[in-house]
C-alpha cells in the first residue's frame, strides 16, 4: 500500500471549521506550508528509525491522524490567542507524540512503503538484518578446546 502524500489540504481537512477559519485569517499560506513540512519531517523521522521511508513528502496512512494533531498544535501555538488550545487538544497532541514514539520503536505496526522504481539505487529494501552484517566470530568452542 502506498504512503499518503501530505498536502495542506489533507492536514486542514482534519481540523474543525472554527479553528480553520481563525488559522486562515491570521496565518498565511506560506507559513502553513512551512509548518506542514516541519511536521512531515518529524513524522518521517520516526518512520526512518525503523529503516523504512516512502516517497519524499509522504507518510504511512496510520500516521495521518498524528500529523493532523501536530499540525494543529503548531499552528494554534503561533496564534495570539490561547483559548483554542484546550485540554482536550493538548491530550490529543501528547497522544500523537506517544504514537510516533511507539511507531519508531516498532511497538505499533505501520504500512511498509511501496518501493519507488525509478532505478535500482532508489529501491527501498527495508531494514538490514543484523545477522547478515554482523562480524563473524574468529574463534569458536572447538578452537578454544584445542581440537
């Protein structure tokens, strides 16, 4: 399954109309795009901890809700009012960060990215197995016994 390409339209579709009106009124399109790029980079960083990355600017579908929560939190923090960041929104932001930490640690399953087939060097091969890359033992039990 392909990862979801992140756009401001996608992130803002996860927000309520009251919040969105205030944000659009006070924060410009360029600023919102910069915030989205920063949030996408954070989400992709947690996914990269597992050794998996999809196309540039995309995230796993399981992380879309977390993206929406973090995007909202960063935009609301930039506004001159503080009544929009309620206790419920703060709890939602904490849950989003916890979900990303769990996803990065492998405690939550995420969709593996489809390989990008633009060339053999661009293929996503997934994480490297430590058994393949581990150094071989120079001595074993038989060599220590003297046999």
